[in-house]
C-alpha cells in the first residue's frame, strides 16, 4: 500500500504568564485546526522543510529542532475522493517572530492555544496525545530544553 510521508512544525512560545502556547492554523479545505505541515522537499532536511511550512502557512519564524517530537498518522483525502494514509513527523519550533504578511495569509487563520485547547481541536488521536504531552512541564522535555538553549 502507498503511504504518504509528511513533516510538520509545532510552533511554540511562552506567554507573559509563562504558559506554553501552540500556534495552530486552519486547513485550506475544511477550516479545521491543524499544525503547519506538508510534503518533504527535495534536497532539504525534514526539519528545514517543516520550518518553511511554518513560515508559509503561519508566518512563523524561529528556531526549529532537528529532532522530531513525535509522529502521528491520518488519512489525507485526495482529489477524486481517494484516501492516502499519511504519517507526519513533528518538529518543535520556538517562535521568535510572527510576520504580519505571509504567503498563505488570505487562505488560513492562525491562533495561539494552550496545548490542552489545541489537543481538543484536532481530529487525530495521536496528535492530540502529542499536544497533551506538552501540558506538563514542557521545558523538561529533552528536545524542547535543547531547543531553548540554542
């Protein structure tokens, strides 16, 4: 069976109260909340491609980890009604700047959510679990701790 391999950025920042927030965007087709994601790009490392997706889909710039935080699976509906099972590798990104104008601004909304609120809005159970894993002491997770030091 053919399977799709995708990459995603998980844009993160801490608000003034020290609470972790996750940046989500709406999908272009259904309008549901998702992470910036896309297909692997030829000649780029997966995390570099995820960084480009974050910029194009959410206008987010920052520092992205070369280590994945996790993987989730979903069924992508293709034109013509076919379904492609996809796995998505998720790379955390500390957002330094949100651009006012970005490539897909007219096609998507973006919003900061707590990990719990983001988890409640996504449809994929594995992604929901990954988001919930950030709700308890995210700075202690080795990948995020390493990213904060960079």
